[in-house]
């Protein structure tokens, strides 16, 4: 597991189960790079109830190396039926699909 700060994700909105959440930009890469946890808070609360979104690798291509993810760009996209984190590296682009939310 490695913790990563990606400021470009900070403030990105996710609508999930009738609530709007904002990503904080804090990420954890887990399970051999097949899972990314993204920290979030409810945007409607001043203190912001914390939660963690789980995004699972959507294809079988090479995932992020959790011990050394290297340089990459990342963006949140709404595609078809779900939200995705799109990880863009020199040699590959991976889509991680939103699977669930856990409350911290």
C-alpha cells in the first residue's frame, strides 16, 4: 500500500446514493494495484463527514505498482453507468470503476 496525494482530484464531485461527495485528493493503492481507495467528504456538511470510495481495476491490463506507482496523471470521469478513475501513464491507461463507499 502506498499513499498518494493528487491535488487535481481535490474537490471533484461524486454523486453517490443521494449524496454529493468531494474527493480530497488522497489515494491509497491496494491489492497489487487492482484497487484504489480515494478519500472523500460530504460536500453539504461544514465539517465534512469522511468516507472512502473504492475503485477497482476494470480491465486486465497492467495496474499501478502499489510499492512504486511512479509518475501518472489521474482524472475522475463519469462514463455510462458509473464513475471511473482514469490513470494515465506513458505506457498504459487504466480505468478503475467505483465499486463502493465506506464511512470512516
